């Protein structure tokens, strides 16, 4: 089975947890696109939901497929369905931000009663070991100084580019991809990264995932926290 097939299987299983009347957070990336397609089919069959998108790309796809969109207000999101770049099996700590939407994804995740993460089996790891890349969203003004501060906490940090120019997020920020020689304490590192002047948010999602749905070759595995 291809990685795309495994992602789709996980996405459809995650989308099946959405019930009538829910407010649904929609993540970003390829797996989230499969979730949107699955929800659109259910909406066409009568499911009534409203959705909070985490990126302009997600909003455009959801709108095109007929999903009703709302902004994030004081009303809680019932369920947030998103993908991840890595998932640490025992803790369900996530690394996110490969698609560049980590800030809005974390805002929606924190506003949600449940976060369900859909991934293919290649994203599941025993530990966030050497070579783990944590995307960090930073303010473009003074970015060079921020990269130095990131290096001071042990990150091999480099600015992400889209072609010849730095990649720019929907919020107007840039992304520093930070490589670490293993992450023993994700919560402590998340706190430390987010305390650096110039950092908007980091791609470590600690204690947010309620459930991870893993697309495997012969079955879909569900890991609950």
C-alpha cells in the first residue's frame, strides 16, 4: 500500500468520529485534505457541521467542497482533526509545522475539546531522536538574531525558503527549521523555545492529542491517551 493510501485510511477513520452538530477544527496538509474530502461526502449525505480552518489552503479546499466555515470564537471546538510530521508513541507528543501552519493549528488545538491526529505508520516513532526537526515560527524582523538564540538552546536552525525567498506563513511570519540531537523532555523544550524573543510558536505539541489514528498496511490502529 502507498503512503497516500495509508493516510487516506487514517483520515477517513478520524473523520468518522465527527457527529451531527459539531464544530470541527480542520488541520492543514495532505492528510487534512483527505479528512476534508471524507467530511464533504458525509455533509452531502446530510451531516450538519461547521468547520474552523487552520490555513488559507484548507479554507479554500473546504469551501470548494461545500463545508460551512466559521471563525474561531469563544465557542469551543468539539473536535480538531489534524495530521503530524512525527508522533512519539508513548507520550503522543507531536511535531508539526512541516506545512507552515503550526501557529493556527496550535491555536485551534488548544481551543478544542478533543484533538484527533491522523497519520500513516511512517510518522510514528518510539522517541524524538537525533535528527528531529522542529519547525519554529518566528517574527521576520530580527530573524538573524533569533536564529542565534535558537542555536544557543541546541538547535541547528535554518530559515525555510520557498524558492529564492523565505517561506512566509499565512500570519506573515517565517519558519526556522530546527534540528536537535534528540529531545529528552519535549515539554521543557517547548517552553524554552517559546520563551525566546522573536519566537511566535514552536511545532512541539505536548499534551494536546487525545487520540492518534495510524494508517497501517493491514489495519488502522487507534492509540488513545
